[in-house]
C-alpha cells in the first residue's frame, strides 16, 4: 500500500472544535480544514479521506459528505443520496455510509449511491471484508457480523453474539474493536477473539488499526483538547504496551495504510 493521498500521514483526527488534522510520522500536526467542519472521519485503502460534516443534507435529511485526496481541498459528495450518520472507507477507494435510519449505502467518487442493506448500526471495511454491528432481530442488541466485500453482502454472525464498539478492520481483513473498553481483535475465521494485550486493563473509547505498524487508540484521559492518543508498541525488545503519543489529542481519529 503506497503512501499516497491521505496515506502520507499515519493518523488523521477530528479535534474538539470540528477541525480535521493529520499527523505525520514525527507526530507533527497539519491542519486540513476549518473549524466546525467534520463530525466523522474515515479513509479508503487508496488514501481517499472521507468526512461526515456538521451540515444538513437538505435533499436527504442526513449530514453532508465530503472527500479529499489528503489535502485541504474538500469535494462535496452531493449526489442524490440520503446524507450520512456514520461513514467508513472501502477497499476500492470509495466509502459506505450509514443513515440516521440505519440504512447502508455504498458511495463512490462519482457521487453515485447504491443501497446495500438495512439495520446496520456500525461498519468498517479492510482487506476485502466488511465487519458490522447488526441486530439478529428487530429490537435486539446489535452483534458482530462479517462478510466478504466482494459481491452481495452475505453476513455471518461472529461466534458468541459479541457486541464490541469502535470497529476497525485491518489490511488483513480482521477486526479490531473494544470490549468493555479493552482492545480485542476478532479473526475472520468467525470464532477466534483475543485481547490485544492479555490481562491489560485500559479505559479506551476508540481504536483504529488499519495497518499493523500503527495501531492507535484514544483513552478516557480527556482535556479541553480532546482524548489522549496511545500507540500500540509490539517491539520484540519490550513487552507489548500502549504508549502515549506526545501532543496528540482529539475527539476522534483514524489510522491509515501508511508504511514507514
């Protein structure tokens, strides 16, 4: 995966005031938007950055969507779509959105929408796989599902009917998420789940793990600048640990397919 477009930066984030920023490999902050611009952020495997804005989409009732090549020039995806509530990048350089009615749509850079499913509460994509939270029946708690991203969706329920939060699908197609604020990974065999650091106790609210070299999570250590960012360190010379990344705080973030 080349360091192209948004993949030139290991981490993108939305700060407390809605400003989009990117952090380079030296953790230097680069401003990419005005304040009050973004509420949600995602990245496609080719480095296209997608955001859900604060602006209402009058034609669809959701919020407006914008995308960028990793710079400060944002294009509005103003096709005849419903607007978004949540967003995730996909393996073809495009994205999927979830509406405020939990409907799932694919959206491409030609601003074309295709309805894929209903009853989807959270989703992410990577390595040719979708992972999502969907209820088994109407009114029940959403549980973890997975499907190949090629062709029509054919959801399979992950063993145990687990309900993690903050889904992040890696380049290998496995899902990283939080169970009771602790980072876990879920294998695409549909059965294997393990704590990232066995025995670790950590209060986390979001995890992003697109590339195995740059796993980041945000902790509940909060200031007026946002949540503290911690980076997963699995160096063979030390025990696996999450270490604070100096100066990096924001409201939400996404790691990329950056390669050192």
